[in-house]
C-alpha cells in the first residue's frame, strides 16, 4: 500500500500543478448539474393565459383549480387578443377563456393551444380536464380519496436533481480516473511505473485513490448545489455511504477506461458521451419499470441505475427498483471490482509486452 499511496500523492501533486485542468475536471459535474436543472425547471409546468369575464366565486374557484393542478403556470389577461399575442410571442402554450356563465350546465371554456410541441400540448389536453373535474368536485355524485404510498412527495425538480447528481458524479469519476491513467501513457511516464519494482495492483489502486479524491471535490460541490435546490437527504449516514461507494465505482471504471484508451482526447468525449444516454435510462422521472421492458432490461446493465436508486433511497426513503437494496449494493461493488480488474489486467499486459 505504500507504493499506492505514493502514486496517489504524485497524481494529486500533478493535478494541482495544472490548476486549469484541475478546475475543469472538478467543475464538470457541477456544470452538468446546472445544465440539467435548467432543463428540469423548464419542464415542470406549462405557461397559460387565462381571460376571465369577471371575478365571480365560480371564476375564482376555476382559476384556483388551474393553479392547484400542478400543470399550469397561470398568467391572467384582460382580452382574448392578449392571450393570442402571448401564444404568437411563444410566451404561452395555451389561451384559456372563461365564459361569464361559468358553472352553468352548458357553459363552455374556450382553449386555444399552441400545438407546436406535442409534449406541452398534451399537458394542456390532460391537465385541463383534471382542473375541470377538480372545479366540479363538490357537485359530483362520486367522490374520491387519495391514499399516498409515501409520507412526503418529492418535487419534480428535487426528484430529477438526484438523478442529475448521479450522472454528474459518473462523468466526474470517469474523467478523474481515465485522465489520470491516460496522462501517464501520453507523457511516457508509464515506462517508469512499468519498470518500477511494484506490483500492478498497487499502481491501479494508487490511481484509484487519486481519482477518488479528485472526484470527491466535485461531488461536494454537487452536494452544495443540491442543498441550495432544497434537497435534504432523510438519511445522511446512508447518503455518505452511497456517495463513497458510487465514487469508487465510477472512478474504478474510469481507471479501466484510461488504461484501455490511453489518450485524454478519447477519455474526455467518451465520459461526456456516456453521461447523456445513461441519464435518461437511469430513472430520472420515475422507476425504470414504468417504461418499456426492453428499456428497463438495458438500464439494468449499467451501474448508474443502481447508484441512482441508492441515492433516491437516501434522499427520500423510497426504493424505485425491483432489485433489492442489498443486491443493488452488491452489483455496484461488482462494477468496482470489474473496473479495477480491467485496470490491473491491462497494466500487466503492458508490463509483459515490455
């Protein structure tokens, strides 16, 4: 282990000697988080204008039902022309006009939809009937009672932010682990390690330790950003354990990739290229089983899914996988072992070749 610590210390010294590179690799996870948080903020609710013909109790109740639907960002307007203008200026997805006789048996609510984007247009088509039902709930002969499965409900932004954090840590771990090994091959200093009287596993473990500490700095920045977004883990000890394990998993995979690719020009784009598709299959909007069976099967291949579920459990006390908690932790540990084994195997092959 003495050799591993020496290699790790040398890697950290080299990283600090290149402040620009250090800042870039540490800041990448937080930049990824900010990017997708902006995406999440824009996808939570849809902006609509509402023109009313007065301020009767029925009108006020209907507008409140729209606001309570968790679908609409309501902007009152005085005339139909203002609603049409908001749609033309791309400031509104729909213009809702409430009639003076709102609440009468034959009253008609007029809705003009900007159907340029089917996702937002369908939000209007689904959300408006729900708001109407909520408005007439007191007069309906059938009532309903909601029974929640969990004591609290995570906000859309809070839920997706946990998944964003997972993929941000993946990119950080791949960069820290992969770039540290690739740098040795590019600069030629790998020859010194190959000729040094130290076992291959100590070199790989040293690289892993340095990558883990570098990725940990980025992870702490991501944690601060999550706290600012209002995410408060319900189990801090579990969250810390998941964070350590996940960083080891991703950093070990990065070490293996760096040993295989051997150039920073290939490690960097691969880390970013893997982040986007893995984010969307990791269950950022709900359980992976809510999608197609084929997508869920593919998702289970990658460690991001299990890491994401572990973070969600620590943050909100929910478990979104049909794989047990213990089995998921075992899969993450197996990925760590595979990453390190690949790094050791590639290092030994290079040693044998020389």
